[in-house]
C-alpha cells in the first residue's frame, strides 16, 4: 500500500514539474499562423471591400480584429521580423527583399520562432513561401526549426507551373525554373495544380495526420502564395466578379476568393479533427496591397513598398475558442515582430536564447483587451531606399525628397536638418509613437488610390498627392489615418523627439546586407535552390 502511494506521488510530482501547463489541466494550444501575401486593407469584406471574403469575415467576427496592426512594407522584411521578433535594422536586412541570386539569408545566428516552438515541444510544419534566403542549405526552413516544409523559396512565381523566371547576372540570361520543394528536395509532379489549392491540401493533410489525442502541440505556419502577382486564378473564382470592370481587379478578386476558401477549408480541417477547441489561429497579411496588381488599400495612402499607412497598416485577426473577449475589435498598437514573444508565451516556452527582441508579448492586449505594452514602433530606416515600381501621378514621378538638398546646421526653413537632430532627414525612415507618425526622406509612392470601381460615390479625391512632400512629415494617424494633414509645424517638440529616436535607432543599426547577385545561382534546367 505505502510503496504504491509513494510511487504514485513521485510519478505525479514528475508530471507536474515537467509540464507546468498540466497544473491548470490544459495542454499548450495548437498554433496556426496564416500569412497572406500582398493582401490590401480594402481587400477584405469586413473593411467594406467589393470582394467577398465570407470565411475571413466570419472567423474574425468571432475572434478579435486587429485594427491598429502593423506589418512591414515588403515580403522579406515582414517574414524576417515574424521569424526573429526583431527589427530589420538589427539583422542587417533593412533594405528590400532577397532576390533569387543574392547570396544571403536571415543571419544564421538568429534564433527563429520555429526553433523556439520546437524546443517547447511543438511539432513544427511550414507550407508555402519562404523568401528568407536559400543560397546555402543552412538557410532552408528545415534547417531553421521546421520539422517539415513544402513550398517555394523565392518571392513569387507562376501559380500553376511553380516556375520562377529571373535574370542571372554575368551569364545574361533569364531562366525560368521550378521553385517547389518537399523538405530540401525538389518537388516535381505538381505542374498544373493551382498553388492555393496545392498548399491547402498539404495543410489539411498535416492537420489530419496530427492525431488530436496526442499531447504534442502543433505549430503550423501557412505562408500562402495568394494574393501576390502574377494575376492567375481558375475561372470559377472569377465568375462572380463580372461586375468589376478593371480586369486586374477582377482577377485579383477571384484570387482573394480562392484564398478565403482556403482559410475556410483549413479551419474546417481543424474542427473535424477536434484540434480546433485548443487552437489559436492568426491571420495576417505580410504588407499592404500592390495597386499595380489589383490590390487596394483605400482609403489609406500609398501601397506596398512604401512607409505610408497603405504599405504598413495590415489586415489581421486572431480567432480561437481560447480568447477571453471574442467578438471584439482591438485598437491596440500591435506589430508583426510581436508574434514571436506572444506565440512563444502562449506555448509556455521561453525566449531565452534569442538576441534582444523588439517585439512584445501582446496576448493580453488581444485576448483580454488590456493596453498594449507597445508604445512605439520603428517602421524602418533604410538609407538605400529606392522605389522601383512606377507610381502614377506627377507627385511620385518628380524629384524624390531624398535627393533634395539638406541644409547643415539648421535653418528656419528646415530646422531639423541632420546635424542638429542627429538624424539625416534625407534617409527613408518612419517611426510611430502614440498617435504620432513621423516620416523622413522619400516614403515611397504617396498617392491616394481611388476606391476600386466607386470613384464617384466615395467622395475621395482620386488625384495624385495634394501635399508637397517635405523631408520631415508628421501625422496624427489616430485622427488622420489617411495622412492628409501634415502637422510638423504645429508640433516641433514631437518632431524633435521622434527625430532623436530615429537617431538612436540609426546608431544601433547593423550595416545593411545587400550583396551583389551571384551567377552561381543559375538553375540551368533544374530548380532554384542552394548553390553554395
Ligand atoms: C544581355 O542580353 C541582351 C539580349 O538578350 C542584350 O541586349 C544585352 O546587350 C546583353 N547585355 C550584356 C551585358 O551582354
Ligand atoms: C476547399 O474544399 C472544397 C471541398 O472539399 C474543395 O472543393 C475546394 O477545392 C477547396 N478549396 C481550396 C482552395 O482548397
Ligand atoms: C543623408 O542620407 C542620404 C540618403 O541616404 C544620403 O544620400 C546622404 O549622403 C546623407 N548625407 C549625409 C551628409 O550623410
Ligand atoms: C465619375 O468620374 C469620372 C472620372 O473618374 C468622370 O469622368 C465622370 O464624369 C464622373 N461621373 C459622375 C456622375 O460624376
Ligand atoms: C483633388 O486634388 C487636386 C490636387 O491634386 C485638387 O486640385 C482638387 O481641387 C481636389 N478635388 C477635390 C474635389 O477635393
């Protein structure tokens, strides 16, 4: 009798000590993170879009819509911050995206989110777009914390052939080659299957194989190709949108519908396997919509690749039976770098072993409506910024502000020149603090694009920029999310403080990593992938 009781007590103590979450009688939640590509502010039904997204609308209505949520203006930067919890200035990746032939990746001494989740005991799976570098095998998802990977490594490709066309330097040829991998091996045999379908099938099969009775929690990162260019979609998704005149917008709307269906299917799979009751599902875009390829950020200014709200204010929501205040809208300041500490916190893990984080654990802000611990947000500082896409409207085609002369030593017309604020205001940069957003240099395409199809009824001025750009601009983005009313003259102290903050961050920046293309990237007749 006695020995049996004692051994039971010991066994119980061991279980309790080794799994603190069991004390509360619950397992760590399954975490499913769905990242859409180039999905714009005005492209989701619940923001009033003409595009129908019934699944996103319904899931977010039952969850928490994040309406003061920020991402980075480009693919690689957002994914980089999601994976590291750190600003780009701290990883040397503050400039642009990784092009197929560039020999770099997220620095290998950065500890990534899936590594932390794996250490906490999660099964970790990734499906879809990587775009965090692949010139060496050490850079691949399976070497950076994912148990399994199925997807493509570069930034964009054909949705059906899964081929990426890219210029190979020195050889001076354009190669179109497959970019699709199963783990580290090239995946053939999927030609003709639309990637939104292909990736959803893979995700639902991972979910089905993950036995709900098993104690192993699941971390599933779904980085959809949708809805990035090229504009390709099976006809059945486009049919309901014959009322949209603009052919780009019409195709794009069909792509969004396919993506919405994908999210619905993934959710259904979680419900059917019984995982859903203990799942936290996050949906996020990676950056603002690309107006050149059907996207819309109306009524926000700018678009992808710019630091205007249209580039960085993201569509996002969290849905889960575990939320304490479901069915609410959050206006707390939340940033894509916050997911790492938030999700690792939910998992009951530790962020020890990462480099100093810029992200905050925002779970209580999301789940309980508490105040966000984030008071400031560095959008970026990129001294090498160039907007490579044509921006319609004269204001954008004129002289970029970053080429404007900057007076030294200050003057009444430009009292915040680089030398007395400590920050060179020709540099492309933006920072947010409370309601204030300060931009310096040329922020990127500054147009207010019209509401698709509804130019006349929206009351919006469809013309190009009304303001003349200034080297330093201040907006109250709480009161003025469209960034129409530039108020730097009225708030010199705010400007001064924020310029000092930029100076502080600039001093602590890593040098930019943006190497020349390496012709050894040439896939020839094979596939894009590691060449070193
Ligand atoms: C590269 O090829 C194109 C045509 O394919 C040619 O016009 C161009 O001059 C070539 N550039 C160099 C540097 O050889
Ligand atoms: C969603 O599931 C339905 C029913 O199985 C299927 O017909 C459809 O192709 C799926 N869509 C996607 C995008 O996976
Ligand atoms: C200020 O920044 C711009 C843009 O990055 C750069 O071209 C210029 O050389 C800088 N000026 C000084 C004085 O450092
Ligand atoms: C609607 O706007 C277009 C230009 O975008 C203009 O040509 C047309 O006259 C307007 N229609 C009405 C009814 O205002
Ligand atoms: C629209 O903006 C232009 C400047 O780009 C301005 O001239 C025009 O008056 C504005 N129209 C309205 C209706 O506000």
